[in-house]
């Protein structure tokens, strides 16, 4: 077809391009320019799917070839989505330090241990309820003013020092820079009611005190006529070291 006689055309030229033809030519120029300056493999939003075509993960668009994808990256839609993503990333980066500090993992400090603290254990009994208890007094003369001793109960199956025995539990005391010490006590229910279990840290004397009472098991009185292994004979003496041990009958 001869285009040289078209209106507005120059002698020897092919004639003026239509709007669609100019768009095709513009995209082809952009594709060639992008291929020379852009490494498409490093684009984080470029993806080849299982059908052999190409996708833009940012705009969720589908392209038949690499040139079509590169032409898309120079378009208004892709550039607008890039600006939105950059603004969101900047906003998230400003709020990230606050969230990171709130959820940051605890860093374990390295403290040089100086040995075990002094301690004293006293057996006690409540004069009214006749509950058997223990009074622990742990002395930490070298701790700082910001340090407060801590304690916790540990099951026999949590520790790895001795073979587990369900008849015992452990009471641990810890305060830096002293070593953690543990006391092996009976595996009985501790009375957690107010006034039964309490602790106090005296900063002046550097002494940590903890008092606990064990719950008394239900045992029949001698005058209730109980029979069997739980029966307690009238007039029998109670062992002060183990008040819950039933003495043998004569």
C-alpha cells in the first residue's frame, strides 16, 4: 500500500501513524531501552508462572513476554503502586522500633557467680491450726540495691540432678551474683492462702525470709471410732518430726 500521497506526509515517507500505531511504537522503544538498562531478574515483583507467561506481583497483572512486563513497569499504574508501597514501608519502619522494643527477646546476662549464700531452715508449727511448716532465711550480703531475691517451686521431674521421685519437690532461691540454691522438701500441697505463704526482703540486713505451711490432710479424730489404716488410737503420741505418720498400735 502506498502511503506517500497521504495528507501531511513528506515525500519519500510512509505517512503519518495512527494513535494505536504510535502507542505500539512507544512501547517498543521503552522495551528496548528497559532491556538495555534494567536487569529484569533482579526485579522483586517479576515472576514467571507455570504457563510460561509473566506476572507483576505488585499490580497483579499478566504479561505475555518480558517486553510487555517492562513496558508495564514504566506505566502509570505500576509507578503509582510503587509510590504507595514506598509510603507504607516508610510508615511501618517508623513504628517498627516501638514494636520491636516491646517484643524484643530477653538478653541473658553473664554474671560471675561468687558462691552460695548463707541459709537457715527452721521447722515451725502453727499453734492454732497445728499445721507443719518451714521458715527459710537466706542471707545475700553482696547483692546490689536493685536486686531482689526470687524463689519458685520445682517439680522433681523438672530437675536433672537427681533421679525423679514423686515424693519430693524442690524450693529454689536465686539472686545475682550468688549461685541458685535448692531445698528438697516433701511433695505435699502448700497452703497458698493469705498469711500462710509469705516472703520478705530486708534490704538493710540483706536477708530474704520465706515462710510456708503445708495443708493438713483430713485425718479422723480418735473419738470418732475410725477403723482401718487411718485410725489413730486414743492416747497415742504424735511424732513431732512427722506429725502425719500414724504410730503403730501396741
